[in-house]
């Protein structure tokens, strides 16, 4: 009897011990990223007193420019940051990679692998095994190294973390798709005539109200999960006037909207096969009311309560966050820049969306900080980058849209930097005396005044040959004669040689490939803009020297470092060949960083003085893996 009592008491003690909260971590490395923060603007606004918390941090530790990746693109730089290696090892070279089989663009960050075994039955295709989603970034991120050494890591919304790594706590960032499988496709319902958009991210739907103003239409959702070729899933959407406002009914939910107003989240259930369904969620904005109605519906975000793809680690963390902070944007790049570029959202509506997303990111970050259960806490706020892209016209007096920018547009970048300063102050207030803080950006910013149609230059050089009857080509190289073409540009900074044995219709041997690279490297930097006599390209880099190892096998043959003020055109990124080499950038996307890397360094602030200098973005991972040593 006595032995039984002792055994029972021991079991109770063990149970109580298992239910105890994790030990409080009192010495943490906290890393906060403000994507796109520029050291020159940061210095300017620290000097005028606009950024007091950054000034205090700089005085306590260090502040200096941080060497970025080559090219200075977010997926490349944040992969450098995560792995402590460069693209030749981690295999991310651009937002886009080219498919050598068809010369078309593909997303560089992640890839969906469909199931190999499918059973066709009664018009349906039933998978007999799971497919897979892979992160194409190679190497071990430093947060995983810390966990392998017995620590715990919390990582929130860092780019190139989809699908999430199996660590203590992670919410995936750039790379998470919408429910359509894209990186953000919105829908605009309009009573006005619509023209074809220049972006595949835009779905403009012409609607016609009846005599009472009632509009009945559909919100088209994802592809049918079991029937290839079947119409996509959809739900009913109706709109009717309510004075100067509008009442929207979406999948049975009633939403009242005033002009210019954003809705809360509307959760949608796309039914199929009777009782089965796929859940998503959207926010709506009444761009303009009757009689010239325009209703904006955001990309269909994956529902964090019922995610159809992995959003977090552990898997239940995405839903747990909903309980703790409310619903939130799940799309990896939710700041819908193209809607502003196309004029489908106003500047004010776009900035309101930024405020909402920023508040969500803050809530999840402070929630993680206050748990005190991780040795490493990493969070990236990308809103500094998105506002800089879309509102550089407000501070660049030479941009074609500067004169049309109102006070809100001209103040937007200053505002988001002050928001970053406020977040920094709140972060410091939640730190313990033994916590260490690193604040960084992946790159800086430059004006984007002129778009370069690089494939036009390659065509004029005789390296990219159009079919006999064609003078130009739409995106996808549709009018290119590959039997005579030797080089082509795709993505934001990449040029490829049409190599024999590598590209599907390659014609260039190894010896000639070297000659072509030398030709481009020598001649392209000498090209000047006839509009103003400026040099267009600062330097052309040899991919073989820049990327030893060629992780993923996707390394471009050449990397173009544009001069500030210039960037590859949108047509170039997707394989288009317009008439002119240089075009005026008349879009609101007016700032950029996909240029010569020395012109757009990132920024580094620390609350301490590292024993080993942190001079470039790859050094962060090396510092973290070394235990985060400091001299004080």
C-alpha cells in the first residue's frame, strides 16, 4: 500500500512538472528587420530629430551601412541573412528564375511538387499520395542551428521562409501564396469599361447593375481540387446601393461599406463535391460608389484557422495567433503594390492597408517577445520597403510623378520611418537587461525614373533574334527565334546565354559563351541614355565568378548592376521586347533597389559592440551561430 501511494505521488509530481511553463529566457538575441531602410535617409531623419529611438540605439551601440547581396533583391539578401552564405550556395538569385525548358519565368522561392500517383475515377483525379511544397533556398538557417544546439527560436515573417522550418515557432513570410496559388491576385468589380491590365495580378470584372442598382456576380476562387479542367470554385457576390454607400453580400455575409472604406475580414467557403469546401478570406474596399461603382476585393488569403498549405511551425501556431491577436494577412507579400500601380486603389487606401498590416505584425511580434521562451527572436517588417517603392516619387523631385504627389504622398516615406522608430522604442521597452538587439535592413533605396528594356538592347546587338515578321515581342519571348538567339534577359537583373545542352533550344557552345559574355560586359556599360546622356549600367558581373557552386543550377550567366535612376523594365522581367531601349517610368512604383549593389547598402544598428565586425548581411548568421558574443 505504501509503495502504491509513493508511486501515485511520484506520478502526480511528474505530471505537474510536465505542465509547468517553459523556463523564462533572460538573455535573448533579438533581431528586427526593416526591409529597405536606407542608411542615408535614416541618418537624415536622425539628424533632424525624427527618429529619436534610432539615435539612442546608435549612441549605445553601432550604426553604419551594411553591405547587401548581389543582386540587391529581397529574396537574395534575406537568403544571405538566413544562411550566412551567398547565392552560389543557397541558390536564390532573383525573384524569378527561368525555366530552361520553355524560357519562361518561374517563382524562385518555393516550388510545388504534385503527387506522382493519381487515380482517375468518374471524372475526378484522386491523389494517392501527398504532394509537396519545397523551399528552394538551400543551406541551414541560423535559427535552425541554434535549435540544433539546444536553444529555441521564434521567427516571424522573414522573407523566403515558405514552407516554414520545423523550429520552436515560425510564421512563414515571403513565398506564401494566396488561395489561387499566385503571389497576390486581386479582383476589381467595376461598372466602367476596363482595359487589359499589364499585370497578371489583376482581375478586372465589368459588371452591370439592374434598374435598382443591384449587381449579381461571382468571386472566382481556386481551381477545382479534384477535377482537372473543371471551372474554378466560386461564391456569389451581390452589391446594391444604400444612399451614398453600398451593401455587399459575399458568401452570405452582409458588409456595409462607405466610399473609400476597408472592410474587416470576410471568411469565404468555396464548396465542392457536396459537403467539402476550401476556406479563404478577403478584405473589401469601396473605391467609388454608385453610379460609377468600383469594388476592390483583396487577394484571397489562406485562412489561418484552416490553412490549405503550411503557414507555421508548429502547424497550430497560425491558428493560435488568431486567438491571441485576431485575424491577419497570411499572403507572403500582402501589400498590394500592383493595385496602386494600376490606379485601382488610391494612395490613401493603400496607406490605410499598410497601417493595418503593420499593426498585425506588431501584435504578433510583441506577443512573441512577451513570452520570453526563445533564445532567438527574429521579425521582419517589410512595410518600409513597400512604402519606399510606391512613394519615392514623393521625395524624388526628378520623378515624372513628383509634381502630382500630394502632401500625404510626399510624407509617406518619412511617416513609415517614424513608425519604424516607434516600433523600435516599443521593442526596447520590452527587452530585459541581458537582451541584445540587432536592427538591420536588407538593402537601401534609389530613385526609379527610367525603365530599361534590356532585351531590346540584346536584339539590337544581334544576340536575341526575332522571327522574320516581328519587330517586337510580348512577354514570354513569343516572337523570338531561338534557333538564332544567343542571349536573353529575364527577371530583374539576370541575363542567360542560350547554351547548347542546357536550354531547350540552346545553340551556344562553351567557347562562344565566353565570347558573348565578354561582349556584353564590355559594351553594355558604355551605353548612354539618349534622353540625358547618363550611363545606364554601372557594371556587369560574370555569374560564374560571382556564384561559385551554382546552388540549384539556376545561376544567371551575367548579373546587371544598373545605375541609380534606372532599372529593368517590367517587360524585361517577363521576357518582353518593346520598341525602345529606354522608357520613362510613369508608374507610382517609383523607387527601387535592384541595381548596382554598392549604390543601395542596407543599414545596421546594434545595442552593443560585437567582438567581430558585422559589415555585410551574411555576417548576421555567422554572429548568431557564434553565440552572439559582444565586448560588453
